[in-house]
C-alpha cells in the first residue's frame, strides 16, 4: 500500500513538472468625470472605462513542448460607477477564447475575440487607442468583437504578418446569415508600421451585408508618432449618421448610437473616412491629437468631422491621470456623438477627466 501511494505521488509530480502551466489575473480600473454638451441631453456624469474599458481578466498558458503552447483568456467588463457588468451583462463579454500557439506555424484561437480590423484601428490608426473623447470609433466603424470566431495569426516573416478570422453566424438553415469574415496584413520595418484590413458582416435577416476596408500607418520619429488611416465603407451600417460596428452581438454599437441588430442600412450605401493624428511622449507627459473626416457618399450627404486632443500624466508605470476634449461638427442632419472607450455619448462635444490604474 505504501509503495502504491509513493508511486502515485511520483507520477503526479512528473506530470506537474511536464505541464509547466500558469494563470495570471489582470485588469483595468478606470473612472472619471464626463461633461457632454451640444444637445438637449447635455449632462455631467461619473463615467467608467473612459480611456480604457474597466475589466477583470484571467489569462492562462501551458507549455506543451516542441514549440507549442496552449492558452486561454476570460475577460469580463465592469462599470465602476455602478458595479454592473459590461457588454450587455455578458459574464466574459470582453473576450473568451482558447488558443494553440506554435513558434513556427503561428496561432489559432476559438471563441469571442477582437477582429483583425479592430486591432488595426486601435493599435495602428488611432492615436487615442480607441479610448477617450477623441477616439476614432466615434466616426469610423470599429468592428470590435466577433462571436463564434476562429482566428489564425501567422508568424512574422521579414517584417510581414497576417491575421484571418471567421465568425459563424449559426443561423438555422442558412450558414451565410449573420456570419462575419475579416483579415489584416501588416508590415513592420524600423519606425514604420503599415496595415491593410478588411471586414465583412452578413445581415441576420436579409441578403444585405457590410464591407469595410482600411489602410492604416504609424510612423515613429523619436518621441513622436504620426498616425494616418483611410477607410472605405459600403452596405449596411453606413447610413443616417449612425455606424454599426460590432459583429456577433445582439446590439451593434459605434458612431454615437446603439442600434438593435437586423436589416439595417441599405445595399449600395457608402462612406469614406480619413484620419490624421499625432502622439508625443516626454517623460511622464503624453499628448495625443487627431482629426477624423467622415464623408457620406449617399444622396443625404450626412458628413461629419471630429477634432480631438488629450493629455496624460503617468504617476507610475501602472497609473495615470488624463484629460481629453473632442468636438464633432455634423452636417445635413448627421447624428454622430462624442463617446469614449465604454460609452457612445450623447453630445456633440465632451470633456473627460479621470484616473486609470492597471492591475
């Protein structure tokens, strides 16, 4: 009996040593003051997730040997001002996926995750990183998350890399309904990063679909980063001054509105977006600014232009204070509003003042 117990313990120890797994808890706590003006619904409120969406996440990895690593991410959004769950109350609404990574073949992941298009908008195009009042997503389609998604990311070869994503619509009797497809190709060489991204989303009830293509670049020059992007949009979600952006959810958000999924927009509707931005960092001081032009190609000609600026002061590597201001000039009845990382906003201008802490 003693020999059997000893053998079992040795076997367990060997298995544990081979697994080499680990789990990390991480998060963001972000809250501040939001002052909105420019409509009849002008407000001053305490907001959560202004610069970055407040969240609590769990990330795990396991070394499988031979250059293979398994992993998972479970990330829950939370509103610090009320304690409510984000993303419509989903338990892990920000991200929830499992992945298999190879040092030579790339990685593949399955679950709810960010689209390749959104990563290009956030990491390459937008000097605000998709947060604060000046974020590009106030006027540009974000295509943020994909449900039921399988994403493949290649390794980097001579500066080149690519991401491909497929989101199953899972509509009975028609696999094309509600599905989404996307991809991005990027080149990084020295101070230059250039990405070309595309996203297509099928409507849940009809044969219409949306297509968004974006070319984005970021150039680092010492303490400065220059940002530029051009996007072409066609199909649903580009009409009437409201942009629909998030695939695979019951509510699509972006462009200052939250609109229920379904047959929205119109086939053939089109718009063009142009972004120019700048970031600068000097010690603990960081500055950001951008101009975004949304050109509606429909007969309604509902154009809009956004001006945004921000200042951040780093109290430490994990904590910063921030303030930001943005204003949108709508024409011909366009209804775009100034939002932030967690709120679409209700006004044509907004001021943010807050504190962000990384766990």
